[in-house]
C-alpha cells in the first residue's frame, strides 16, 4: 500500500476524500439535461459497449458500413455508434483516451443501459510474456490488475498500488480466449497519465512489479468498476516498444481491428455465460 505520510504532506489528490459518499453531480442528471437541450428521447444503448481509445476499430467498422449512430446517446463529448459482430450487438466510442475521459464515459454508459464495458487500448511493451515466442508485438493482454500511476482512481478507491479486475471475469475471459485466434496473455499493466514521461527509472519500477504493458485507462476503469459494482474488462493490445526503434506500432491487418473484434466477441460471450 502507498504510505500517504503525515496529512500535512499529502498531495491534494489524497485529501478530502469520502469514498462512500454519494456525488452531488450525477451522470444521469447530466444526460437528462443534455437530452432536453438536444431534443432527444431516452433510448437505451446496447448492453455490451466498447471503448476504442485508438479509434482503429471504429474507423474500420465505419469504412465497411457496419456502424450506425446510436439514436439516444446524449453525451456532450462523444458519439456512440452501434454495430453487430458474431451475432452480438455492441456500442462503441472511439478515441476515448486517458483515465479521466474513459471513466467519464463509463459513468454515462452504465446509466444509459450498458451492462458490460470492454476497453481495448493500444499499449507499450514493458516485459514480454514468458509464453510469447520471440517477445515482439503485436499481442493482447487481459489486464488482471493495473498500477495506479494516474489520478482518477483515487477519487473512487482509497490509496493503493493496484486496481484489480474481477477475478471471475478474468478467468472466464481467458477460458474463452484460449482458442480465439490472436495471441492473448493474462497479466498486469501500468496505467499512466503521462505517456511521454516513461523514464528508465519508471520502466524499471514497472518491471519489478512484473508488469507486462503500459497504457492509460485500466487502473481508473477498474477502480470505477469496483466502486460502482459494474463489470468492466480492460484489454491491452500491445503494439509497440515505445518507438525506440524504427518500424514500431504495427498492429496487423486493418490496424488490428479484425483481431481486436475477435477478442472482444470472445470476451463478451464469456461475460454472458458468467453473469
């Protein structure tokens, strides 16, 4: 656990928190006013929703004519699209980058009809999985815990080093992904708010924790999930080694969209069977 020390020495993000207290500003009220202003009728979003921080999945779906705007999504900041894949209906928001933005959207999605949220984010390699031949990206990691090197999670949970996924959900997902096609591993990630401050010291600290990848959303989404009691699973699409060599960030066919959809469909089926 993090030692917060004397109260006078605590940074503001650790002070003045009552994690059990309700918020004055509620997502349902925000969306009520947004619908009023936009003239939208209430309409539920799909039960399974996807955050696509890189936007590659959504771009591929729109290019193929497979994504349509969701009629009742009243968010001020984003557009929600709907699509079908593997006989499942999904909602998807593209370019939802960063911890605070991801959780802002998660709050609004779960009061709008979402019952399960998946995030598939591009990630940098920290330590190659032991089972991964050659060690080079791309591959996927089902994130079972995330190092809390961001700010949002501290508003949802007391201080601690990691925010963890639901173990039963992780186990179900890994079981479903065993024969999904793309290489998928289970492990820890490091969630940072500052991707261009990944120093050698910070990377070595992450390696000492046994962390596989660095990304920008998982710790906050898992803290939200635990605090709110909503099922969330975060997947790291490990695509790069932080561009220290030329030729990095290659994701595969359609910028990795097809592989990502295979993984998401398997995870969604796993959630359906264990809920």
